[in-house]
């Protein structure tokens, strides 16, 4: 072996192979051997998940991670899915799992693969400080797999600390909406729900309202991308006959709705706010 050969320029894969090939070779120069050992140990430390920080993913080939006032934004770049990108994803999740300063996760994938959503939701189930989960699926190369939606809903069928759930996608089929409705009928931790989904119609509002009738924790509902009519507004009004907890419903522009129906809807929401306020005052007195 050439004594001028610089082992420090080897990649970790080359270095490990070099060690394997040259370990017992009489050609291996002693000081180079120990230098190579040092290089490999250093690389192992650098690549260990324990030594990683969010900064390591700011310019990652596969993922971008940004922190802003307790919220972490995890965005997948436009690159093909590989084993390395999956490993990086798990490393990011491990970092979040051990970070008690994180109060919100915004997840914007380009692709969704089997097991990926489960890893994320399992972490969220047990995280003590995360209160907001925002999943944006508009950037997906392929439509969101409906088989993954039960995994997402299972997050809210278990006790956790999440109070705000934001879901953005190009559509939400009826089967998945029923799963969402079933979740709402039993969940007692969500305070705010935002559905930014194109094409929500009156029939889907009817289904959603049935779940909301039984919910006692939700205070705010935001719907964007809808195609509902006055019929959908009436479903909300009927729902509020049973639900005295929701105080705000945001459906965006209201220009095309019947004014009398909107007045009834807003009065019911106002009554709920007033009732909530009285209850808070009473509890403070007690």
C-alpha cells in the first residue's frame, strides 16, 4: 500500500471495507491503521441519532425541518423515497419524541409509505407537550391511501394531549368521513378541528354533524373548500340543538347563504359562548 495514501478521505463505507480487507495485512502501516480507526469512530459518532440536531436536516437531501416558537415544520423535499429518507424520517421523529419544548407538529409529506404514518402517530400518542397536529397532504404525488386514514384516527381514539387537529387534502371520501365522525363522537380532548378539504358537500356535513352532536370537547370548527348550500347550514343548526359546547364555526365566505339561516346559526353559537362564559364564572366563584 502506498504510504502517501490518505485514508481520511475515504467514505465511511469505504473505510469499513478497508478495515475489513487490511486488518490482518502486513502491508497495513500502523499509524495509518490507528488513523483510520479514529476516522471511523468519528463518523460513527456523527451519524449516531443521539448526536443529531434539527440543524442537520435544514439542508437535508430528503427532508427540511424548521422550528418556529415551539412549532416544528417537517417538509419532505421533491426526491424519490429511499431507505435513507425513511431512516432520516425516523431520526426526525426520534428528535421530536425527546424534545419537550415542541408544542406543535406541521407535517407536509410528498409521499406516504406503509408504516410512516404509524411511526408519527405513535410518537404523538405519548408526547407530553404537543398540543397541535397539522397534516398537509396537498403536496402528495399520489392520492392519500384511504387505508392509512384509520391509523390517523386511531391517534384520537387514544388518550393524548392534542387539542388542535388540522387536516388538509384534496378530498375526503365518505368512508373516511364516517371514521372521523365516529372519532368525534367519543373524543374528549380536541378543542379545535380544521378541515381544509376540497368538495365537502351537504351530505358530508350531515354525517359530520351527527358525530358533533355527541362531542363535548370541541369549541371551534373550521371548514374550507366546501360546496355546501343552505341545507348544510341547516344541518349545523340542528346539530347545535344537541351540542352546547361548540362556540365557533368558520365556513369562510357566507355571501351565498340565506341570511335568516346564518342569523339563526350565529345566535346559537352566541348562546353557547354565553353559556360557556357563565359556567366559567360560576366555577371561579366556587
